[in-house]
C-alpha cells in the first residue's frame, strides 16, 4: 500500500426486532424512498463498521460524528441505521451500521464523501492531536430471508442491544439458518427476546459461507441472562437443537464460535 492509499484508508476508517409477525418473507428490503431499489427488488447492502479508537480519543471521535459525519453521510446518500458503544466501558470500539441501495451506490457515495471539502477540513481538525482510530472492521452484509424488516426509533425501549456472531463448520450455515428460521426466532420471542435484524456476509467477504450475524434487544443484561436461561431449558429448543445437529452430522457452531457483545445506542443513533 502506498502513502496515498494509506491516507485514504485511514481517513475512511476515521469517518465514520420486531416480534416474529413482523418478519419479511424475502430478502428484498429496498431503501425507503428509493424507487429504483423497489422496482428492481434488489436487497439493500449493509455495512457494519467497527472502529477501535485510540486511548483517550473516544469523545473526540463521537464529537466528529455528532457535528460532521452523520450530516455529511446523509448529504452523500449514506443511510445511518444505528450507532452503538459497548456497555463495557473498557471496550474501546464504536459500532455502527450503514445501508445503501447497492455496492455500486456505496462506492459512489463514499467517493463523494471523501472528496467533500467540509469532511476533509473536519477530519484534519479532529486529528490535529493524533489519530482517533487505530483499526477499522468493515464487513458488508445482507439480511437473511428470515430477518425481521428494518426498523428505527426507540428499538430497545431503553434497554440494550446484543450483537451476536456465529461461526459454523464448513457446509452447515444452511442448517443453522433453517434452525433459526423454523424454531429459534419464535423461541427467542417466547422468552422475552426481541429479534431485530439478521445478516449473512456478502459472498465476497471473508468467511461469508460460515457466518451468521444478528441483533437482539433486551430490557437489560440481567434480563438477557434470564431469557437465555429459560430458552436453553425449553423442551422445544432442546428437541430442535438435537434434531438439527443430527441432520447436519454434528454441532452447527465451531468451538468458541458464538460471540456476543452488549451495546447501548449513542445519543445520536437512529435506534435510540
């Protein structure tokens, strides 16, 4: 990577559920107000950006989003879905979810955003005392066919979001999807968990064929613990798990393949 490419990459890094009856029947999810997407039936493209910020730089990063980035994203056609910080204050990451009509639209919007003189000035001023972000993760996602439709507003009703990532053994993502589609979402709802959004990685993303990413909301972390305890003890869940693993020839997740992080929306998040 040459210096120009490095600077462009660094600037980009610094930039920035419904109850089951609300589930969509297909993965069309066009952007609201986007006639072309509605006409084509093309699925929206989501981008889950995770910024690992440098020590002492969290508030400066949030201020840049508050005062500049969100407005400039909107100006250039980048839809902000949600912004969150981990409940654990020691976890120095900002998570945010963006949405576009297509990957091509995404590239065009980011090119215009990066070239905007207002963004360039805001970025330069905010980095005057050092870089705000040391690492960025930026996977591209699409909703699964069983995901609830996208909603905004006070999604968690003052509670917490939980971002969960599952990694399957090779060839078993379809089995995991079937279990979620046919059993897990309904059982989550039965035990007080709110299904928000479910995603696969786009096909060109690393580990796309073995990864499921989804969001739940809970009244609190204690409520989440209690809900999962009841869910785990549910005879219907035990039967579904046993049958799904028998059909697949083994566990549907690898050892250590279930990751969870509890998040709270920032005060500028559309999900607050």
